[in-house]
């Protein structure tokens, strides 16, 4: 894929919102566009993974194995980031990423982003800000859902 097309993918993503066209061009040399078939395991539970993924199309399930079957904890769709916390802290993944139908993502390795620290620290800073904004959105959404569930349980006195 030409770098111009990759730069446009970055520009439209949540990590590219604060980047200039020139900065997107520099970052485009570092990303890899990947395509996954339905059911493909992108990353296994328990693995360490230093890639931040941005979902371009399709969906990825955040899933755990239970008795041989996948239990979906969440479904990530176009525009979402995947693996942002493991990208930042290098801890093993608590769940797998599994493609739900055909999926297309771009991946950025932590070491490649860190290679920009000396010459282009503003790019690194702005990408990290994009990750933090996304994590904040997830935490806010989780807080709202927790409050709604608590209210429902309280109102129904836990009766089904």
C-alpha cells in the first residue's frame, strides 16, 4: 500500500487526530496493514504483544476460551483501538483478539513508535494522547453502563 494511502488511514484514526499531514506521512512508514479471515486469532490470551491495532473495517472480538468455546467480552469495530493497554505496559493480554468475519487493521509496534522519540517527539506525544483519549472514552462508557446496571438492579431488587 502506498505511504500516501497509509498516511490517510492514520489521519482518519483516533491516534491521528492531532497529527499534521507531514507527521502522518512519517508515521505511515511505521505501520503495517493486516487483513484477517473470519475466526483468525489476531493475538492469543496470555501473550505479550507490543502492537497497537486500529480497526479499519470488520470487527474483532475480545474473547476468552471457556470449555473450548469463545466467550465474547466485547466487540471492537471500525475506528476502535485494540491492545492499547498492552502496547503501553507490555503486560500479557487478559483475553484474545479474534476476527469476526473479515477484518482489516493497521498495526503499530511500540519499538517503531519509540524510534521517533529523538527526532519527532511531538508525533509520539500526540499518538499517546490519542490512546489516552480512547482509554478515557472506554472508561467513561464503562462507568455509565455500571451506573445503569446498578440502577436496574436496585429498582428491580435483583428480580428477573
